[in-house]
C-alpha cells in the first residue's frame, strides 16, 4: 500500500509557539534540549521528500567492518569519551600492537 501523507505542512509551518499547547505530556523545549538532536526519516519519506544520496564506493578501503564482542565496561568507557570513540578505540589497539610486537 503506498504511503499517503495527510499532514497539512503549510498549516504546521504557520504555527507559532503561542499556538502550541504545552502540558506534562508535551512540555515546552529550549535550545539546550536540542543540542544533541538529529533528524531521522523513514525510508518512505527519504525517497519521496528528500533527494536520497548514497555514500560513494570506497576505492581504497583502509578499514574492515567486523563483528566483535567487548566487555560492557570497556565499551562504556570508550563511548563516554564522545564522538569519535571508535577511532580512539582503534588507536588504542594500534598502540597495544606496537608495544607487543612478536
């Protein structure tokens, strides 16, 4: 069944903050609330409302995707360092390898 969007987006865009009713289930937000926000769309919306761009093929792949299992505390420690934690984890493994050459 095709996706049908029944939302009147012109009416939504015309709303002001005063038009929106806020209660315990829908509290008002501030700029600080949106600092870590990102936009996510369903696949249907991406193909109908936004020009979809796929990532180009990596001509010289330097990394390989694998599935590994780490202790939860190790992952939590790296993730707690913020964006780029996977690169830092890779760097830590490289450092260990350089110190433990056979």
